[in-house]
C-alpha cells in the first residue's frame, strides 16, 4: 500500500519520499524555509520538535540549514522525565544532534524539571512554557499504537491532554514503555502551531495511519486529533 491510497482530508498533504535520508533532507529543508519566513516577517521563529530515535537524521540535517539560529526558539512536544544527561532525554538528543555549530545559538525551552514528583515537574514545565513564542512549526511523530507526543492511549490525563481548548500547556503523562513517566505538551498548545508536519516511516506506520483515519475516537488513537488540521505528512517506505 502507498500513502497516496489513504483517504486523506483535503487539508492534509502527503509527501512520499524514496528513503529515510531523502525524508530527513526534505523535511529539514521545508522546516527551515518556514522558520526563515517567520524570521523575515516577525523577527523570530519557534519550532517544536519530537524526540525518540527516528528523528536523528532529520535533526542532523536541520542543524546544517542556513538560518539565523539566534532568532530561533526550540522546544519539545514531549519529554521523558529523566535528567538531560540521561540517555533517554529528548533535550539531550537535541544537544547532540541539533544544537551544535551555528544552531547552538538557538534558545532551547526544555520540559524537564527536577521536581519532587512528575505532577510537580509538569506544573513547573507549564509555567516555563508561558515564555514559548507562538509555534511556527511543529514536527510530530507517531507510534504504532497511534500516540503522538506523549499523548498515549489509556494514560490517566489523556482526556485533559486532548482537550481542544484548555489552560494547561504541559501535563504529566504515563507511557506503556520505559521510561514510563513523561511530560507532554497538550493538544491545546500543539494545535496552535501555524504549520504541522507528521514524519512517519515504514509499512507498519502506514497501517496505523490508515486505522487512525478510519475512526474518530481520539482516546483510542490520539494522533486523530491532528489528522484533520492543516497538516503535511512526510513518509518513506
């Protein structure tokens, strides 16, 4: 099955790329161009990225883009509740693969807070995110279970996390995999992005997308909350 065969809403564009390197380069080019446009029109830009293993080639390509990085704010759609030095830290991932060379001039607004517990950390992160500029570009990933950011099916705070309108910018979430404790931006904040890209690879993710498009229960597959906004999907086999 090809991504062109999916029944996508009119507001969703699909880019079928040859391989993961082409996907990384194309997505980095498109993200950088939108950040340049934001800087040109308002003097600053904000990009919210996703962590995990698959974004590494994209982050490396993005770091090499010609941008006035001193005018760019970078944040994360979600974070594992581990210190930045930990191997599972998304902020640590950005430090290794994006915030280097010229891109080291970007301002990072991270989510991790060394609080007494996950709930307190999320409240602190929520306050920190009050300084986040309007999001120009959001890059999401998707799990085989239909989660995006750390909005996982069956997580206790999922209903609040998926609310279209809400006061909270960040919530404590629980993942089914280690590390279990997560911090996630809410749909209310993520959905405010001017441009959203969804990066997915492989046949299994295509099957997940197909299943997500076939239903409307957000709690079953949280990615559904983002499939009907203006969206560009970047996919490779």
